[in-house]
């Protein structure tokens, strides 16, 4: 569960970066030489894919963690990672379902 929580943390970080890239690409008016936020296409693609799957992976993590927490079988997961993942899930639900 510790590895999974860290994986979800990385996916949530990529979600935040992909949202920032979305605003950067929408905000510039063709001033830059390229029309992408990150000049490396493989890096931008990796961040975008991890940002897209973060909702699914984060939802699975939150459900599993809630089940383990009610059974009082949680392992040594740092509390700040759990809080960040739960708040990121709220942001992802807002971004994908409410804001669009």
C-alpha cells in the first residue's frame, strides 16, 4: 500500500502539471516558437497520460484506504500523502466532471 500511495502521489502531481500546461497553452497567443507547453513531446505525453489516469488510480486508492481505515488495518502511510491524495481527488472530480 505504501508503493501504491506514492504512485498515486506521482499521478496527482502529473495531473496538476497537466492542468498548468493546459492553461499555458490556452494563454499564449502564438508568441512562442512552438505551440506546446513543453518542447519535449515525450515528456508532455507522459505527463498528460499520467494526469488522465490519475482520477481512476486515485479513486481506487481512496476506496481501498477508506476500507482499510474502517477495518483499522492501515499500514505506515504518511498522513500528508493521504490528505494530498484525497484533496487531489476532489480537484480531479471538479476538473473532469463539473468544470468541463
